[in-house]
């Protein structure tokens, strides 16, 4: 038995693939933002220890992974890396929006029209007797 691939099936597969790609990109954007925020918090803590903000454990791990080459006392380097991560996250977010829009258009173009996807309807009959002679 041979599997028949229709335009609707291929379109559905591509929309699901595009959606998964967009979700993965959003996870990366969130990771970049968390790492950037943690780097900025590190800079603020080093500059003024009295204003110590709580650091998020995930942000700590991500900033350590994305900035292992920076020394602890290199404040300008950490601030520059935070700005770079924020900028890259913003560009990736814009690209993700374009991919999501393309996925929606792909779904719109490849979807079967509603008039073709529903079965023919039976003649409707009322469930209750709606004729009345005026008595209750």
C-alpha cells in the first residue's frame, strides 16, 4: 500500500516543523536574555555590593557558559557581552517572527477550504415540536 502525500498533508507537516523551529528559537532567545540579565547583575553587584540583586540559577549557568573567557573583574567586558547577547537575542526574535508569519501563510495556502472539509449536512429537523395551537 502506497502512502499518498497531498498538498494538505505536506502543508500540515511543514507548518508543524515551522512551529517547532519557532518554539526552539524562542527558547534560545529566552536563554540569551537570561544570560544577558545575569551578566548585567554581576556588573551591578561588583560596582555596588549594597544593591545586590538575587541572581537566577539558570541565568548564572547560561552566563557562565556564554562568557567563560571573561575575567570576574572585567566589568566593561561583561557589560559589552551582555549588550551583545541582548542584541543577538533581539535579532533572533525578529527572525523568529518572520518564520512564524511564513508558517501561518503556509498553513493558510495549503489548508483545505472549509466547504470541502465538512461532510454534507442532513436536512435539519427540529428536536422539539414547535407548532402550537396557543395552549400551554
